[in-house]
C-alpha cells in the first residue's frame, strides 16, 4: 500500500490472490524463494504515452495511453486494450496482474499484459475513432510484436478498433505478422473469437452445475452488461434452454421475466452494435421495465452473471441476490464482484466462480488465433468451438482439484489462484531471477 497508495483496484486484486496462495506458499516453502512474490506483484514494464489526434472540427485532442506488461515468464504478454474515459493505471495494473494468472490457467504459452487509453469512443465519428487508433498505434507499435506482446480487445475496443489498429501496425512495421488478436475473419481472425468469452462463461457454468447434478435447462439468469461478453453469454445461455431475465449498460438495467428470445436478442445486437444506442431504447421497443442508472441485481434469478465492468456488484447487491434465492454467481467481467460482496456470497453458501477462470475463453481463442496465424491456416468453426469447450472444461477441472470445498461447492477462487500461481511461479523459478 505504501508503494501504490492510490491504486485501489490493483491492491484489491493482489490481496485476493495473496489471501488464496499464502497458505499454500507456507506449505510449499520453495515458492517463497528468490523474492518470487515481490517479483510477481511488480509489472515487468509500464509504458505511458501521449496520443494526439485531430477531431472532425480540426481541433487537436490529446489522450493518455498505457500498456502494462506484467509478466512474460510463460510467453509473450497477452491481454486486451480498453478505451474508457475514466480509465486509470490502477485499473490496468489490476487487469494485467489478473490476466497473468488467467492466461496460465488456459495452459497456453501466454504471459500477461493489459493496456488502453482514457478515450471515449462514444459519440465519435468513424473517422475520429480511426485517427485515434492510428495515432495510438504509432507509439504502441514500438512495444508490441508477435513474440513480445500481442494485444486484443476489451471494453470499448471491438473488431472495428482492432481492425484500425492492426492495419496501422502492418503499415508501420511493413509486416503482416499479427500483433493483435480479435481481428476480422477477412484478415487473419479466428472463428469464434468474438463469441469466445461469453460462450466460455456458459461452458464453464455448465460444468460447475454438472458437478452438482444440475444443468442450465430452465434456469433463470441475471446478466449485466450488453457488450461483447454479455451478448454472447445471453446467446449461448438461450441455446442451453436458460431464461436470461436482465441486461444492462451504462444507461441502466432492463428486466424481462419472460427472458430473451431470438427476436429480442437480434434487436439487442442491432441497437448496441449497429446503432450504438442504449438499452433504454431496447426496453421501450419491447415495453420492458427499465431502471435508469441501475445494475440488474434486484432481479430474482438462480444464477447471476456480471458481465459489464469491475466492482459493479457490491455488498448490498450480494445481500439482495442471496435473499432472492441466487445460488450461483459467475463472473463474466473482470472482478465485477467486490471483496465485501464475495464475503456475503461465501456466508450464504452461494457457489462463486471468479472471472480469471470463467472468462478465460476469450484469451484462449486469442491464443488459438495466434497459433492459426503462425501456421498460416484457419481452423473451421467447429474445431475452434471444440477446443474452446475443452479448455473451459480443463480450467473448471483444475480449479476443482485444487479448490478447497466450501460446503458442497468448490472454492473456485482459491482453486484458480493456486493453479494460476503455481504455473507462473514454476516458470519464473526455472528462469532464475529476471
Ligand atoms: P464491451 O465494451 O463490449 O461491453 C461493456 C458493457 O458494459 C457495455 O454494455 C457497457 O455499457 C457496460 N458498462 C461499462 N461500464 C459500465 C458501468 N460503469 N456501469 C454499467 N455498465 C457499464 O466490453 P466487453 O463485453 O468486452 O467487456 C466486459 C467485461 O468483460 C470487462 O470487465 C472486460 O475486461 C471483461 N472481459 C472481456 C473479454 C473480451 O473478450 N471482450 C475477455 C475477458 C474479460 P455501454 O454499452 O453503455 O457502454
């Protein structure tokens, strides 16, 4: 805390991991050697840079960009770029730290990183977004590369932004080698990368339920968010016969006890992805209840899946959900559940899966996109889907092996932290003090 006094999110993430792994480190003392823990919490490199660009009125604007290269013991740094006006270095350091363990859980040879800018893509023209992305890459390209650091998308960065960045990177470096994942299929993308995180969350949930003799069929799910992760979680949940009764965005939350169907889902995608509009418009179109500026945690649902952003489900929300009968909480977003809320779930016997395990499907398919790129081929959709499914199953299994039992529910937090930690720690110890 003395070292990073204003980095609340980063300290929160470090504390959560250390709480899990400390008892384990005490039992296996060799993990305390070589200053390992001190090295593990310190990013290998943090880059901060200026992003000047010209808006449609000819006015020069200046944003701040970052890339946090947290740990490369397992492979090139890998993690998304986030565009959000309130983005801070603390948020990016927490995300890069978490990403290191998440990537280790996939078993793919990927280190951990994260980056972004305090830029708001909302309300900007296509030309402005493109000029911004190009200016960002003019600097970022010095620090990334297929064997160094391979960024992807995150909040505010979808296929369009990745296309603009990858295009400029290709031009500057005079090389078509992929330095981004999440690319469009027309130029080196992988099938299912867009869907991977949301689908992966559902595959993980399915395994979690199966372990207790249950399935998704007929279950009610409260989902937050309406972006990439939320949309694909909704789509896959519907395919599994579940009833998704909420969605949310920065304008508020929509409640739909009957649940999404194909028509509503298509309308949601059109409003969010094509019109780039708000959920309020969606709620009006279907005459659904809408709560302005709220999260959807007042809903009655057996499963809650926060898929929007960090710290969006707080202690009071956790109490409401537990009182309303929620029995499973699965994080689609990164650290959406606060530490206090997590305690509430523990006490109430709610089965909880952390994002670093449940939402690893995105980075897993990014890893598969890199493999396809380096082999110069593209696997069919079915093959990618089958690989994604088996990676999510393996992650669930490995958490279950290491996670202590809390009642009849696996402690996925400890399981994910210990498994991720041992993989990164073993690689670091084998490479000496670097
Ligand atoms: P998107 O930008 O596609 O969607 C984010 C959604 O969350 C939007 O609907 C946005 O609302 C909403 N949102 C953002 N901030 C807030 C807030 N403060 N209050 C309420 N709603 C908010 O991002 P993704 O779906 O890609 O990412 C969502 C989460 O999942 C993030 O935590 C991300 O780190 C994590 N994640 C993403 C992966 C990926 O592959 N994309 C991989 C693993 C994790 P609005 O539409 O109004 O902007």
